[in-house]
C-alpha cells in the first residue's frame, strides 16, 4: 500500500533531508524527473515547443531547470513568468544560458506541451489574481488538445484536501515529488491531476508512519479455503435487503455477497422467491430473527421504511454480528443513531454524499476529514462513496481508492458494493480493509463492465466475479499449489 501524507509532514521531511545535502540537490532531482516526463510526453523532444508557466516558488525553479535541460535537447522553450521580481534567479539564468526565452503571455505562441510550475504545496485557496491569466491560458490550450505537465501538484488544487476554489490547472500528467499528497487523490484534485508519476527524492526514512494509504492491486488478499474448512468455518453472511417494492436490490446484494469468499449466504426478507430463483444456493427466511447464525449482516438496500424494516435494523444492530449498513438502512439510522452506540460487532457505514449529510452534516471540501469525523463520532468504519472513495476507521486511519469508475453511477451499484463488503467482513477481514478491498474490486468491476458498453448493476455482479477470478488466478501464478 502506498502511503499518503499531509503537507506539513512532507515539508518537515524535506527540511530534514535538505539539511544533509548540498544546496540545490533536491531541486536538481525534481527538475530531472520533470524533464524525463516531458520528453516521454513529447515523444521525441527535438524541435518541439514547450511553454513554462513559472511561479515564484520552488516549483517555478523546478520548471525553469527542466526547461534548461529541454533546451539543451533541442526543444524550443519559452517561459512565462507570473512575477518576474520573484522568479527563481538560478533557474532563470540556467534557462537563458541554455537558449530558452522569457516571453510575455501574449508571445507564448502555440505549444506542444505546457509545464505548470506556478504554485506548489504551500499554496492555499484561490489562485492569485496575477496568475489567473496564465491558468486560464493553460485551460484554453488544454481544451484544444495541448497536454499539460504539472510539477508536484496542479496549480489551484489544495494539496491537503483536493479542493478547487476557482480556476485551476487541469493536468494531463502530474509529477509528484517525494511523497503522495492527499489533494492529488481526492475531491476535485483527483479530476485535475491526470496521470500520476511519483518521484523518489529520498524522503522515505524521514516520513512518519502514514495514517492514509492508497490500496494497490498487489495489496488485495481474498480469503482462500483450506483443506480443513467447511461452509461454516469460511464464514456466513446474512443479507437483510429488498422488499416487495424493490426485490432487485436483494438479488444484487446477494449476488455480490456470494463472491467474497464466504461458505454460505443467508437471506432474510420479502424477496426470498426472487433471490432463490436467481441464486438457488442461498438459504432464505422471511425475517432476521429466523435467519440463523451469521458472522456479518448486509443491511438496508431496498429495505424501505416500514415498521418491519425498522425492526430488521434494530435486530441486526443489537446483535453481536458485524454489519454493513447501506441505503435505506442509513436513512432509518438518521433518527436512530443510538443503535450504533456500544456495538460489540464491527460496523461499516457506506453513505454517498447526500446520505452522509443527513447523518453527519455537510461533507464540505475536505472529504477525508469529513469521513474521519464521522468514523470517530460513531465508532464505525465509514466508506464515503465518490469518484475517489474514502474509507475511514475510528482510529483515524484511512484508505483511498485508486480506481475511479464513472460507470458505477447507476442504480443498484451500491447494493453490489454493500453485499461484497459484508461477505469480506464475514470471512474475518478487518472492517477498514474489508471496505477498502470491496471498494477497489467494485470499481475495477465497473471499469471491466464499461469496456463492453453502458453498464447496469447486474453487469457489475458478473464483472465482479470475473475480477475476483482474475485476482485469484494471479495469486495462484505467484504461489502455485
């Protein structure tokens, strides 16, 4: 898992590293990384035209030194300075010595690549007035198909939250220096970052243990049955979902719950006939009380708001089984938050933004902070859905989902996610890891399904089975029996 750090911790690590290095060493490493990526994006370099957008900080220096190296490689480099009085003097001198030019914005001319070195990780809030014309020019050029390479973070993106307060550079690629910043991976920042290239500057030994991580495919560990296992030792998941009005929610939820490695699935509710018709291996009953023993419940999708639905919520949340609460389960919790108090079983809440606001208040621009607050206040693991899903544990530890799948914005998609997380919980995975693993696989299934055309939730169950099968095959290749 890749660590992600707040700016304060990254800058402290940089200071400690800089204290033991000759002056300019880190900037030289950063400029080299920008040069390499620029050449890769240009394809050939020689004869290409590059425009540097240069701010007053170290990011501007990185861009200027990279521009000098590109000039030496035969690239025509023009630098537009946001504030000539505050430009990095060594970087500008190096650019001029290599044949690069300083030009006004009106003289920047056409470009094959724009390098954004306006603002770095010390910037907060809207882009300053003097820089706005340069940002808008980059956006106009990007609209016309000119690729943009941002140094460390796209200018205008908050490095800790991903918030964008006004015009901000939209990068094709961002070269991230030293350590991953939260703002590159969440909120609007995720949409402005483009492809992400992380450059090792030697900060690792100086960084603290991260409280935020980005799960990678190689981190996924799904339970595998052993020779002594039976259907009960592998874990049993219960599903309290669906109703006469929404039987499809039960089918979708049960469909994905079958795939998380459990030995059995129990369904409790009014869609039993539809569930068994689609999934004959599932054990059904009409109420939670009659369902039998489970290690985890999935509660809420399509449940409705009847007195019977309220009783199902009460029975699940007063039991000692783990629980994933989604959709109508979350709605019913708004006036029954006390059911979360003192639970002995783990709880995972899976709200989208509107559900989150009804339960916890406005999400705001700091999605990680909002999820952490909700997890701390409830003692539950909170999965805040979105293009960049955030999973927060009550301890404050968080996971960010690296896979974005716009195709998941379809009815029933959340039912599939909830079923999978419940299944993973029932096998014994820790709540945070179960939620993060479920979010990763769910998004990967969305990407897989979208490759064949428009996606509906039923496609996700099929694609999820294929994705989990692919993961199992990869694990078998690495560790053959």
